[in-house]
C-alpha cells in the first residue's frame, strides 16, 4: 500500500474515533441516555471541553472528504510522489494535533495547525492539477 493510502486509512480511523471524547463527556456529565433522550434530538448540556470535543470531531469530518478525494485521485492516476506522501503524512499528524489543541483550548495553535492542514490539501490539489 502506498504512503498516501496508509495515511488516508489512518486519517479515516482518527476521524471515525474522535466522537468518543465527546460521548465520554456526555456520559460523565449526564449519564447514559434515557428513553426520552432518543425522542428529543436536542443535545444535552456539556462543559466547554465537551463542546470543543464535539466541534473537533465535526471539523475532522468536514475536512476529511476533500482530503480523501484528492488522495484517491492521486492513487488512481498514479501521481504518487515524495511530495504527495509528505503532504498526506503531514495532514494526518496535523489533524491529530488539531484535535488535541482544540480539546485543551490552546489559543492560536489550533488556527495555525488547521491552516497548515488546509495547505496540505491545497498542495495535494496542486499535485493533481499540474
């Protein structure tokens, strides 16, 4: 498997697992779901770190689609090279760092890391179109 596909798989698993922190916060704060919670879709209140965990998860889901599409295009068109390998690896690690700094409300770092992740996607796009 190529480096790009390996990091696509790792990013997919990371994205799929980020909900766990939010749900752990929900259970810690409010207990397990009651039958009424299944009827009313309104989220139960959580502390700020739980809200940040939820936003980190949603942000990861939002950024995954363009990343995955570009990695798959690179794979299908055999455009894999050192740059695309580096960008996919960097994207994974930046997304992991982004989640952690989001959870812990680290100012400025979250924005910088998010921007660097976006630049990885832009770099992958550039590799596809040139």
